[in-house]
């Protein structure tokens, strides 16, 4: 894989994702000298605007959504790459506007930052304008459909024009440094690699908590709910990286083959076991970080009878050799106390306690991987408290081996996930993108849960904004003599 100049065509350039994430990330790549000098970025939307107005709009976004002040030198290089094409994405005839920009035969990356319902229209338009060629990659944003059947329709539409090696399905969690670090941690450290199974691990917790609510996206979110918005993609992808077998190498398909096997091992959840294994919640008004916030049903544009979940907790079991009997507990929600994503691996207790006198119940070791914020890795260990004690007894204390990324990699900027992923697309590496069979296996499992919830017809459990979700979520763990880990 090497750098080659490319035409980066950004469909939906005026949308939220493009403005907040994609354009600022491309600019950061430019700043880091990771854009080829001859590359072009062509924004596509429906409105008639001049190139210079487009450049002004992009500048405004970058100033708003990047942390540091604009670097004039980088901006000068970046803005020289920008162009705009006015295309009605549903009208195939209008794609000819792109022809003046795309140089024949050179690498073209088309990013579909649009609703998936028009992915097919975009492909058709590109075809009509005779713009499709072999040296082309398309990037698809989530959600790919709202269930297995609709995801197949979208994937089929795109597959009519592009083959799987040209399709990059984004799950931005796969671009996060700490999520990628799961692979390094597991496979570059024998201390973990050799202790990573049902013999040593009691259970795993994956929490992705957000303090934000719906952020003006009520229409989209109410159709999706937390299960489709977060679990089907982000949480399951984290789970696959924790649970997968060692891949043969780091090639895209070696990794994705192993992730697929995990998704295929997910034990189905259906009407017969939905109550024991899942909790769905919906927030009511409360206080988050000291600020009063409305309930889900009181948000602007809300349909007051909505039963959509804003919180999900699930006990996941994997029917495979490595993880037999080791539950993975997933938890994710909006309007929780803070934005924290963590994976916690609970190791098994020692078979025999030599330290009963000072510690009747010896705590198990825990490995905490802080995905965000305050990124880092922490292991709890039992330690002798220094000091003189008689008759061979020992005082023990639980201590932490804490690797904080900000201390260890001082001065190192943690790149946004989209920077990493856009770079990988331009380099042609599919390892951090989700293959079609993965998306489908994930939907198949999620569909079972959604169907069981639908047929039970029970409303979600209310929880107060600013808390860790409904009490039923605590009960899900308590039933098995476990509890959710709350680090901060
Ligand atoms: C998106 C979801 O995919 O991920 C949002 O649609 C969610 O609802 C977001 O807020 C969380 O991403 P991050 O990177 O802020 O954890």
C-alpha cells in the first residue's frame, strides 16, 4: 500500500458528519503531511454554490470543529485541493457535473456521507456519468439498513457496481486508538495472550456510556434506538476484537475472518430468553453533570408515546471453545452520568486463599481498558503492605498498575478515529472496515432481540437522566452475584 494522488469525492458535504468530522479530519491529515500533494477533495451537495463559497464554508467548519487554531500554511495547501460539484444525488443525469473534476483512471474515493437509502442512487448516477472504474473505492457510513433484510438490499445495490474489495464500511470505533490497541494488547503480550479464555477469565464488561441525549436527531434516533445505533455496530465490534482468535496475520481478511467467527458464535436471544438476558431503558428528566435535562419524551420533536430504548444492557454468551461459560455484559446508553467507554476483564479468583486472615475474600484481578476519555490500561493486583507483622501473617492491599496514555505518550496527539480511517481508505487497507458478512451476522443476532422486544410489547424501563440506567440493569448482574464496574 502506498500513497497515490486521489480524487476524494464527499457526497453529503453539507451534512453534519462531513462538517463535524470528515472535513476536519481531512484537514488534519493535510497538516500531518499525509495527503498527497496532487489529491483533490470534491464536495458534493444539491445546492448551487461557488467553489469560493464552498471553501469559505469548509474553513468555517474547520475553525469550529478542530481544537487548535488554524494553521495558515496547512490551510493554504488544503484549500487549494477543494472543489465543489452541485449534484442532485437522486437524479442520475446531474452526475455529469463531477466529470470535470475526476481525472480518468486515477484513484477515486467516494464517501457516501448520506442516508443509506440513497447509496443505490449514487452508484447509479456515477454509472450513468460513466465515472465508474476499477481504481475506485466507496466508503459507506452506518447504519447499513435497520435490519438484516434492509441491509441486504443496500449491500446488493452497491454490489451491483463495486466489488467487496472496493467497499469500505465505516464503524468509527475501529479507528479509535484505544480500540485498535486491543489487538496490540492481546497479541503482543504473552501475559494476556496466554490467559485469555474460560480457564482464566470469569466475565467481561463492555460499557459505552454517553452523557449527551439525542442532540437534535430525534427523528433518526427514534427509528433506530440504542440497539441499532450503538450495539449492532460499535459494541459488537469491540466485542469481536476482545473475543476473536489470533488472526494468521494483520491482513484485512485474516482479521475479518476471525471477527466473523465471533459474530457467528453469538448465542441467539429470542422470546424464550429475552427477559433474563436484556434490559431496555428510556431516560426521564434529571440532572446530568449538575445540569437539568429533559426526558426523552420531552425532547423537541418527540412523539410522546415512543417506546424506543435509549439504554440497553445485555448478557451475551458466545458458543465457542474459548469462551464457553464466560458472559460478556454489554451496557450502553444516552444521558448517563458521563462519557466513558471501558472494557473490563474480570479474571477468575485464586483457587485457594492463603491470606484469609487479612482478606477473607481475595478479590480477582481486573484488567480495565479505558477506551475514552483518559485513555489507558489498568490492572488491579494484590500487594503486600510494607511493614512488620508477626507470625507470618501479611497485610494485603489492592493496588493498581496504571498506564495512562496521556502520561506515557506525552505530547502525542490522539488522532480522531476518522483521521485514521480516511487515511486507511486512501492507502487501500480494508482491515479496519466491516465486511458484508460481518454486518449481516451482526444484524441476524440483533434482529432476534428486536423481534423478541417487539413481541413482548413491553415499554422500556424508565431511568433518570444522569444515572447508570434502570435498576433492572443492576438486577441483571446481581442475579449472577456480579455487579457493574464503575471506575470513575
Ligand atoms: C454514533 C452514534 O455512531 O456514535 C451516536 O450514531 C453516538 O449516537 C456516537 O453518539 C458516539 O461516538 P463517540 O465517538 O462520540 O463515542
